[in-house]
C-alpha cells in the first residue's frame, strides 16, 4: 500500500515537473519571438529614417523650400557653391585652428536665403545649417562671427540675402565612400533637407 502511494506521489511530481518545463519553454519561445520582432522593428525604423533622409538630398545649385521646425517660419535656401580653401577673406586656417593639419580647411558655402513668410524675419534666428559626415543630421556648426552681419539683418517678406556659411572641417574625416559631406538645414528634425558636398 505504501509503495503504491509512493509511486503515485512520484508520478504526480514528475507530471507537474514536465508541465512546468513545457510552460517554461513556451514562455521562452514567446520572449525570443518578441525580441526578434522588436529588433526587426528597430532595424525597419532606422532603414525608413535613412530612406526618408535620402529622399531629401539636393545638389549644389538647387533651391529648396524649408520651414523652421521650432517656429514654423517658411524660408527658401539656394547653396550656389561650396569652396574648400585654406584662406578666407585674408584669414588663414591657422587663425582658427591651432597647429592646423594640412587636411584642415574652410568650407565656404555661398548661400542665398529668401524670406517666403508673410512676416519679416532675421535669418540668424532660424537658419542654422551644419556640415555633417553622414545623413544623420548632426555635424559641425558654422563660424557665426564670419556671417553675423548678414544673418542679423531683417528680411522683409519676399526679400533675400546672399552670404557665406563658413565651416571648419578636416578632409581626412570624411566617412562617405564617395567622399561627400552633407550640408544639413533643419538637421535632426522631420524638416531636414541636405545638400551633397563633394570633396573629391
């Protein structure tokens, strides 16, 4: 009688143990599936973001319509040319970079900004481009003091101004396989649009 009872208890314990293992396996499978789905979604979002950014890429000379992300002020930009030089307006690159390497240069983006809003605007309050090594939207800021005078002028509706955005960049830091840098307007926002800047 005791043996039968003992066998019955052991059988019950084994049965419960087997059920637990099966449940644990099911939960593990669900977690793995969930993680795989999250990874796929994350990769898909990154891919979509890159695709969206690539659709908003322009060549030097093209005119692009933009809107200030924070203030929703519309404006238009035309980058007419980008020159790579060691000297700008009589100033040497060494005046801005101590012990400048021979690959350090001024990148001078000759740009026309047009106020397409109904109200007057001061370009320096809205137009803040960056020179990036990829399409993420981040990058180097321009040297504000070299454009301050023009950026501080008020533009009436429909009025435009031509100025230079001057950046400091090292040619050896270029990451793009084709040797391009990217001039971003409204970078890191949904309104981002970028110019391709060839360096070769």
